[in-house]
């Protein structure tokens, strides 16, 4: 099936033709091969969205949202990307821009008639506009970290001493045996990261090597890598083996 999208009502704002083919990759490759022989070329990465921006169909914020929709890994991240794609942020920023231009034009006009005592923009109006913009920007800054975490998926780091149950919990949450579990301390030498979806949010769970004084160079490196993950994760879940009473108080102090 061939579908024609006439300019300017297409995604890019240009004349477009879509070919709807059977899903067999051999058929698709053959049609692509014949199209190239007839003078077509393969589009570069993001070329259609770039053309849409150039032709004024979408702005840069919406173009970013297109990429976010494609890369989304959960319902929540798709929801956030769609809000930006539909222009929610763009409309508010354009509104502020329009109001600022209005105030600036009236201030310039007022300067031309300052000797006559005319006033076209009151100080109270300007202050109210700037304060409203400031509050909006501050709210964007405040909520950005949370939105960014929801978009990419929060990272939860499992820490604790050897045999504290990190790998067992890791496997239990994932629902399958991903990490090796053994009664021998120091089995986990490197961190493992896997994703799972909870209530529409993709969570990145990271299992790490047990924290202790180690003499083995490979285990030391695994412990160092675990500690390096601390500042880049959103939440740390420190596991304590309650059966080891002698170390429980010390563990709690370290976890704090």
C-alpha cells in the first residue's frame, strides 16, 4: 500500500510517500535496494525530525521529545515525553516571551514620551510578570531531577557486607536467577545492573560486591566499583544480616 502525505500537512512539512510492506526483511531490503537504484537514498539519523524543525512543524523542545518517546522504556517516561511533544512547555515559554516583548515595547515607547509624563507599563505590572516567570523557572529547576529520574528510570544500588543477601534479593525482585548466589563470601566481584518495571516506572537495580577488607585484587576492584556507584545512583538500599548480632550496630552506623 502506498500512502501520500501532501505538503504542508505531513510530519516534515514536505511531500511524503509511505510504502507499507509485508514484514519479511527480504522484501523490505529488495524494495529499498530498488528505490536506491532509482535515485533514492537512506535518510540520516533524525533527518525527518530535523526537516520538521527547519520547516516549522515542531520546535527544538518537541524534537527532543520525539527522541524521548522513541527511547522511552516505561509508561511514565512516555507520558512525560508526550507532554513535552504536545508543546506544554513550549506554550508557557512562548507566553512569557510574548508578555516580555509587550512590556519592552511599551517601555521603549515610554522613553520616547518621558518628558510628557506618559506611562505605558507600570512598575507593579513588570514586577508581577518577572516574579511569575521566576517562580515558574524555579519550579522547573526543582522538579527537573525527579522528571529526569522518571524518564531514564531511577537507579537503586544494593550495598552491604558479603552474604548479606544482596544477590538473593536482586534475583527475587527480577523473578529469575541473574546473579550467582553462594555461601562463599566474595562471590560477586563486579556490579550487575538489570531493569524491571514497577507501576509503569522502569527501575534499574544494581547488585554489587560485598563491602569488606579484601586481600584479593579482583575483589578489591569489585568493591571499589561498588563504592564508585554510590554518587551516581538515586537510592541506596543497604542490606544487613540480622543474624550476625555482633556486627549489626556497626552496620547500622555505616549505613547511616
